């Protein structure tokens, strides 16, 4: 959906989706070097949801995401980065949930990068916008997500 928006604007960018289903921040950190072998002008980082689901703590997630950002910037010092934030579901209370809610904003602020605070805002928990597993967005959910990401991504392009 974002590639179609890029093409419609006549921008010379090609999106490469490097995501893997079930990927955690440690998996992304392990695989990032492979993707840094190609020229990247804008880097979109979206990891953390599976960390939440697998009980990986917010401190570990933040450290892994920071290491990914550091590696990307080391290879491409002038790169533009967009961080897509995730949140722990509202039904999980406590300090752990609060830390996950804050870590993406802190990373974006500390690194001076663009941020979509909660990628699934307006989609998470809405039955008709998710697949039967209740976790992954449906096509209708992805339309909403693309509309949230696009205004933050476009200025980076």
C-alpha cells in the first residue's frame, strides 16, 4: 500500500520488506547486517510486538532496537529513520506495560528520528480489522495503518 502511494507521487523509492513473521528485536538485530549490504536511503524500523508477546522485557527490546539504529547509522550516517512503535495491550497492567509504552518515544527522541507512536492504533482489538487470530491486521486494518504511516513517511522521502 505504501509502495503504491510512493509510485503515485512519482517518487523514486522501492520498498523492501525485510520483516519475518514472529520476528523479535533480537532476530532483527541478528539479520540487519545482511540488509545493510544494499543502499538504503530511508529505514523503517518496526519490531517489538513479538517481544511483548514472548515476554522479552522492555529494557532488552530497547537495547536491541538501539543497536539496530546504531548499525544503520554507522553504515549510512545521513539516513532518515522512521520508528514504528508498538504498545502492550491495555489489558496488561503494571510497570512492564508502561515501560513498553514509553520505550519507542524515548528511542525516537534520543535518536532524533521520526515516530509513529503506536502502529496498530485504531486497529488493535477491533475484530473486523484483524485476522481470526486477533493479533494480525486484515486488509482493512492495513489500509488504516498505511494511512497513519504515510504522513510521517512522506516527509522523509
